[in-house]
């Protein structure tokens, strides 16, 4: 499975692509996680909001086409004390959802607490803890930069983990016997 994670941000939108491969035999691991790509999309600050949104949309559309994911995972909307910041974030999230829909890809959404607890074991983990654990889980030599890319990778890892758990909970399908 190839998962494209998106961490929407008003300044930088992080992206991360993670693929599962058959396990290498490590105890307790049914699949190995392989990072395919990650980074940040930062439109020039001099652009007006509509142009910044168009920039992010175009880059996401290109990346989705380039990496051909099976599914895209995004952080759910969260509440913010600052309404102006929440509105800007909502704009970016909207164009990300548009890029996903235009690519015809399925979408999975996860709450921030779910993402953090899946990756770090603690739902209120700090950004540095998420970066550290993403690096460990993906066998990266150092934490991914920018932090938004680490968050996007964490979202992808979260989906892989939850998809594996969901699949394991489903009853095995048996083939009906012929008389």
C-alpha cells in the first residue's frame, strides 16, 4: 500500500509518501515502512491568498500524479482559538481536498490526537517527539525537515497502522466449497 499524507498549513503544507513492503523478519513487524518522498510546499509570501492557494493546489496535483498513491490521508479539522488562522488553514485544507478529489483518490482523515498517539504513543506529543519517532519508524538518519513533512509522514504512518488493524479485525473470507 502506498499512502500520501498531507499536513495542511497556512505557511507550509507538508507532504509525505510511505509505502508498506513485506516484513524483513523483524519480530513484531508484519510490514516494513519505506519512505518514498517528503517535503514542504511553501508558496512565495509575496503572493496574494488566491495565488498562494493555486500554488499549493498545483504542486499537490503534480505530486499526487507523480507518486500514484493508493489513498491520501489528511488531518481532520481541529478547533483553533484564532479564527483568522483557522480560516486560512481551512482554505488550504479545502484546496488539498479538491486536489485529492480531482485525482480520483480515496481519502482517510484522522484526528490530531489519533495521529500523535499512533506514532508516539502519546496524543499530546510535541512536534519534536513526532519528528523523532517518524525518523525511527522510517529508519531515517535524522528527523525529516521541515517539521510539516514529518507531520505528513506521521499521518501516512497513522493510516497504515489503522488500515492494518482494521484488516486484522475483519473475519477471514472463506471460499465456499463446491458439492
